[in-house]
């Protein structure tokens, strides 16, 4: 079910809802490039665990309004506003890939009396310890993206505009290109037509109004984060495929080791699509904590 929330400053946040409409609330932070349509990849796991899963387009992405001044604390405020609008005092937050750092930000900024569960799944922890601090572990293209984001914004914008053009106009080629750079675990998942279609649709929708929303999103990920992971003492579940070709495990093991509240969940053989492959286990823990 589709819906939207209007923030106090008049912005619209669009979301897609899956799972049990009467269940505990989990707000999911999609990856990048991705969108609210990512909820479709997690629908079965949410339903199985009787959770109401809401996946929200971040500002300027999909159908959500743009926001000039983006920040981690500002997004945490938006997450609380969404919970309020849906009538929930307590809720959980999950985030996958480039959505993972936004889940960590929620853990840093939102009162634990309200935020009862946090899972960060293969997060793009590119700036956790400084500008582009994970560059040594990233693929050449992702490390280049970080360099451009920090030093040559026109090049970074061109890179994402080209990505958006491919995702929107040639979705099958886009998915195939992604699949070719993944491990066997991920390739098996993306070989399933329903997974490939849902993933392709979610990525294309990211660029519904151009690439600016994703550019602003990613710039924050590559720069030194505004919050300190070592100050997060509340429980945070960190899920990581140990054969992840996009966000290799040393990146997030360093985050988990630095974060007092981290609960490390390594998954042998899994790749970046661990959110889909281990979805039942991930959301079972969310359901237990909510």
C-alpha cells in the first residue's frame, strides 16, 4: 500500500507499506540507487514476522520532496515524524546498503524509549571514520565516487546522472551489470525473475525526478559522518555477508568493533543481498525486540 506523510516544514515523504498492517512498525531505509519500492524485496520476510514495514523515499528520491539542507539528525527527525503520523509511540528502524548509515544515525539521535530496534544491513559506511575512510576496501568505481563527491562535484553528478539514465531506460542491462559484479550467493538471488524485477524497479524509481536526490544522499555518506559510532551504546544489529563484493566486511567490522552497542551478525557465503537472503532472520529479531 502506498502512502505519504507531510512534515512540519511542508515536505512530502512517500512510502510503500508491506507486511501486517496491524503489526509493530519498522521503518526501512532503502539503499542507493533505490527507493520505497525496495519494500517489495522484503515483503515476504515482513509478513512472515507479522511486521508493518514502511519503506520511505529519502528527500529528492522517488516521490519524496527535495530538501536543501540534508543531515543525519534531520532524517532522524523525519523518521520520528513518520512514526507519529502513523500513530506509533515505539518503532524499529532497518537500513540496507546506502540506507544502513541512516539507520545508524537513527540509533545515534533518536531516544531509545521510542526507537526499540535498529538493524543496519551491509551498510555503506564510507565516511564513518573520516572523509572517504573506507576507500581502500571499495571497488575502484565506488572509491572514485567518493573522491569525486569530495573533490569534484560536477564529475560526481555526471556519474550519477549516467547511472540514472541506464537504470531508467535500460533496466534489464542495469540489473545484469550489477549481477555480474556480485558473488554467487547474490547472483542466485538476482537470477530469480521476481527479485530482479523488484530490484530494477526500485533502482529506476530512485531517479524519477533526476539524480540530485541520490547525489545529496551519497555526499553525506562519503564525508566524515556528523555522528560518532563509538558513542552509540544502545543495541544495534549489524548484518554482513562475508563475501560481499560491494561493501566488503572489513568496512563494517571496523564500525561494529568501534560501536559499544553493536551486535555483529556475519553470514558465511552471503554477499550484498544478505538483506533478501537472510530477511527472515533479520526481521525475526526485529519482531522479538518490538
